C-alpha cells in the first residue's frame, strides 16, 4: 500500500477540503495504487496513462481521476522537502473535457415518472425536480429541516449549508410526516448516494423509463427555471454552484427562447427614415 497516501489525505484535510472530496480522492488513489504495477508512489508516466486509458470509463470518470492523480503528485513533488523527486503526472495529456450538453427530463417524462411511482418515489423525484437536490442530499434530508417556506440543506456539496424555497408540491408530500430521514435506509444500512442512484435506475427501468436517471430531474429544475424567466445569477444561487460556468452546464435552451431572443433585436433606422 502507498506510504504517501495517508500523509496526503492528512494535508488536504488540514487544508479544509470537504469530507466528500477527501473520500473521493482516497477511493480513486487507492484504486490506482492497486492497479499500477509498482503502486501509487513510484509509477511512470506511461503507467499512469495506461490506467487512465481504461476503455470502460466515461469521459467524466477519466477527467475526475486525472484531477485526483495530478493533485496527489503535485503535492508529493513540490515544497521544501518533496516526497518524490519528480511529478510523473506532469507529462500526461489532460483528458478532453466531457460534453457539457445538458440532459434534463422533459415535462412529459417528469409527469410520467410521478404518475407511475408510489409515494416514496414521488417524494424522491420531487426533491430532485422541485428543490434541485442531489442524491447525497436526498439521502441526508430530514423532515425537521423543511418547512413551508424553505428547505434547509445541511452538508451539501463541499459540506456547505444552504437553503432553497420550498415548492408547494414538496410541502404537500411531507407536511404531515414526522421528524426523521425522508428516505430511510434498508434494515440496518443507511441509504447512501450510490445505493439510492442504483435503486433509482432499477425503479425507472421497472416503470419503462430506462433512459431516465435521478440527476436528470435536477437538470430539469435548472432548465425549467430558466425557461420561466429566472435570471442566471438567481439560478446559480438556487443550484448552489460556486461558478456560473457550472450552472451553464445544466441549462438547455429551448428553440422558442432562442427565437424570442433574436426577435427582440432592434432594427436601426437611418436618419432619412427618421425624417420621413
């Protein structure tokens, strides 16, 4: 096992990285340590490239793993007393950015998913579609954190706390429920984001909607707000993104919005026309 990984995790924990980021980095680097011929601490650039070239990985997976690798090796190879003599990730070709094309469910798919789901899945879908919650946030959401005015999101992405307004549909579904997790786990296990996403895929398959997954309802949340006239800064706040660039990846611009935008362009008149 890597001797440097525990030290690296201690350093990024001290730097204030979120628990989620620390866990993700540990998982990725542990997998790399097992897969690389001589482990994480002494690879060649070619060995790192071969691992990142795993054909079954998606573009997002490849980009994420590259980010964690380069972060680890930058730390290990820099400073007054570097842990390794050179950075084997420095000569890696960065993976191409995955497509940023948004993929929200359609209005019809949202209605269909709600109509075909039991009360438990209606609530899960509504928390994603009407509050924009991520799977990890849905798993942690407690009834006591929601009232008629706002949804309190504790330990959201980056361990940040935030609020969003409560949609009437969410309030209708939970107002009579007692305190406690809105999506309890199974038997002795607490519901986890990975387990919820897996169960969601099985659920959507079972109701003949195999192309739907839970995060597409968060995409719908952003796209529907934009379509209804919400400005981009307000959208950024509601999506709880650190940058507008991230928010933009969620937004599908409808053809009618594009046509309306173009139709508002003014037609300048010449001085002769004004005089006439």
